[in-house]
């Protein structure tokens, strides 16, 4: 009886020992079966200068610092960094501040580099001269996809994107910068037979918003147009007898307006849509053409010395085209603001 009890006790101990051995192994296997979390790379940018904005080539030249902070010692995000919207990358200048990543008090690694060069971003000009623009820096890791590495805006400081307070950009006011991180899918395997489907990469967006000063731009662009239209409208109050002089004034106004439009848009790129200024110029052309048509239409009445009828007709046409011009400009500007 005692021997049976001893055998039972031994078997129980063996089972207990076996369970103690199998349990850690199962936990390790379960831990290994979990997908590895991607390395988090905290990133931030300080804009040192905005040296140039070229609307014709949709490019801008920036001078800025960008820093990285991460935990995994096997990677270096500064070395695998790629700017996705660089313009003329062969002319970029890059200075790495530290030869080796620096150890931080929390155990993370830190490095910072300075980049100077041109970047590209398509400028929407539908609302010119009341348009708002953005200067964007796009970054990706050239080696690691999103399942291996993700960017995170650095929240250890008040803002992950800061700007030199002494920066002045003629023709624009600078808004509050922003940092965003979004996944970007490449819907291709790039010919790699080891990959199925596309690859998703973590892409950092560092955005500098720009806004044009509305009052000064409106005065510079629209005041000359208004002066030309006022001179054209005065033709309606010139005696109808002076047909040649009235025609000369209107034709001169038309040619001046054409030259003014060519000059005003000379610094802008060629686009396949109408700008706000183009629409206002079209209304101005219509104003002048209607005035020219009115002079020609009433010329026969002048020969019959029906001056009162011509004056009456001129006032009606002037009121109509002025109302049309005012309503059109109001609608266009209200839609742009």
C-alpha cells in the first residue's frame, strides 16, 4: 500500500516538473508567434531659412535641420533617409552633425543633420492672387517598410516643426507649421519576385503654410484694371460726335489691358485652367468690347444728329455693363476668400 502511494507521489511530481518545463516553452513560442512591432523613429524639423520660391518651376529652396531619435541600435534612420520630393537632388548639400548617434538619458539614440536644397510641390493657382500655398518636406526610409519602421512626430518638444522667427518671405505670410505621418502604398513590386503585392512605407510630411496678404495683393493686381475700366467708362460721357476719339480711347484701353495681363502673369507657370485674375480680365475685356460695340452701334444715329437718343442709350449700356462687372467680380472674389 505504501509502495503504491510512493509511486503515485513520484508520478505526480514528474507531471508537475513536466508542466513547469512546458509552460515557459509555450510562453516563449507564443511570444515568438506574435508579429514584431516596428521600430518607432521620433522625428522633428527646424526650418532655418526659406531661400527661394519659384512658382514657374513649382519648386522652393529650403535650409533646415532634421533630427531622429530611436531605440534599435541596429538601424540608423539618418543614413537610410530619403527625401521624396527633392528637386535637383544632385545640388543638395547635407551635413551630418554627429559622426555617431548620441546616447540619450532614456537609452535612445539621437542624431541630427542639416539639409540645404530645392524641393518640389505643385502650387495650386486657381485663386491667385488670394491663393494659399504649402511648402512640404516629404521623407521616407529607403530601407524599411512600415511593418519594420514608422515615423512619429517628436512630441518631447512643444512642436515637432519650428521655424526661425527671423524668416521673411516677400509676398507671403507664414502660418503655423505642422507635422503629419501617413502610410504610403507603392502599388508595385518593382520587379522583385520575392515580394507579393505592393509595399507600404511610413511617410513623414512637414508642412509650412503660406498665405498672401489680401489687401496689398488686391491693390497691386486690380487697381490698374480698375483705372483702365474707369477711363473706358468715361467714353460714355464724351459727346457722341467725336467718334474717332472715342474709338481711339477704347482701343487703347483694350491694348493696355492685354499688355497688363501678360505682365501680371509673367512670373506664373503655364497652367491648363483659368486663374482668378484671368476670369476678372475676361470680364474686363467684355466691358471694353461692349463699350466698343456701343460706339459703333450708335454711330449711325450720330450722323442723324439724334444725340439725345445716343446719350440715353449710352447711360443704359453703361449701367448694365457696370452692374455685370461688379456682380461678376464680387462673386469671383467671394468664392476665392
